[in-house]
């Protein structure tokens, strides 16, 4: 029997289980994914792909789900080292050009990760058109979700839908990195009160990225973190603090931190999140 979404339940574990499975299936090709979305979630799927960014628009009679594909394998996460560590500070920008005005609406001081912004801008038009067409057929709650980088894109997409006066019902992310500075995060919290649910497996290092320092970070998270699995209260970066120069990541230290991240990437896997959510709810 397919899982279900519960429209009136905010942050419900059943919604998290549904959207976690959607985020997991989103890694598959459309040929593989479409029957799984239909059989396991009761939704019809359309893949949208632009350059290296992909998302599924899922629909049934009662709901619309936008599920972004992320990056979870050690082989593919290697290419993100510059985004997450080396160039993290330089990539924290005030967006300009196309859609710059939409993100400027976050307020003075709000900055966003340029790589994430470029990715969402590239895929935005076909995503918006697909969701808008589905809404015109029948207005239904819109849920936005994603794992890893897909979670980062889910939050940014929700912001753009809000700017288009499309109501986003709830947002669920799993193992998502930070998308901007604390001012940007505060803007998300104001715009989506009680709508963003950020699931984090304690040992997963990716939610603590990007970072630019071992003492203070210019990146911040949205609130409503929900821990699953083993709780880790001390940042993994603190273990490297004694090697830092004035609290800053040196070139050699970046390599050490990145090796640490890759060694623990198993905790980041979407399958782990699904298993932990099942364990939390007592389902099998």
C-alpha cells in the first residue's frame, strides 16, 4: 500500500517518510523511477533536467510534490570540495542578474551560495511551468523536498515559488547543506514559519557544510532541525581546531577535513535516513 501525505499534519513523521522516499527515488532515471513513484507513493512523475540539475514533479489527485535530486556518493561529492570548503567564502554572494531581485527580497545583508543559486536559476523556468500547469488543472498542496544538494535547492525553490505567489505547503529536507548566511536563513524562517523541516542524521557531516572557519562560520541554517539516529552535539570541525591558524582552514587542513567528510559519507546516504525514520515511527 502506498505511503500517504497528511495535509493538516505539520512536521508529521508520516510526511517525512513519504518525502524521504520521494527524495530517494529521485536519484533514479525516469524509466526506473516512474513505476516506483506510482507503486510506492501513488503519484505520476515527470523528470525535469537542465545541465547537472534534476527534479521530479509528482502529481496525484490530492497533492503536488517537487523532489530534487542531490549528490550522495563519495565519487560525486568529491567535486563539491571547492563549494563546501575551498571557495565557500567567495561563493557567498548577493545574487545579481536574472532573479537577483527575487533573492534580494530576503533583505539587506542576506547572501546565498552562488553554486546553489546558479543551479536553481538554471532549472527554474521548466519547474515553475510544470508546477503552474499542475496547479491550473487542480489547485492542490505543494510539497518541496530533496536530499543533500537537493535539499538546498528545495529551500531556494520554495523561496521562488513564494515570490510567484504560489503557496508552498511544507518543505522537508534530508542531510541538506547550508544555502546562505544567517540573514538569508532568518528570511526563510520568517517567510515559511512552521513549514521547513530539516532532518539531520547526527553523524552526517554534510549539514555542517559549507564552512569557512573552525571558530565562526559565515553560513547559517534554517531552524526546525529534527535529529534522527545518533545524536552528535559537537561539531566535527572542533576536532581540527587545534591545527587551525587563527581559526581559519588552511590549505592542508581543508584536505584533512574533506577526508573526514568522505570517510563518514555513509551517514549521509538517503537510505540511512529512510531506515532511521522508520525506526523513529515504529514502522517496518
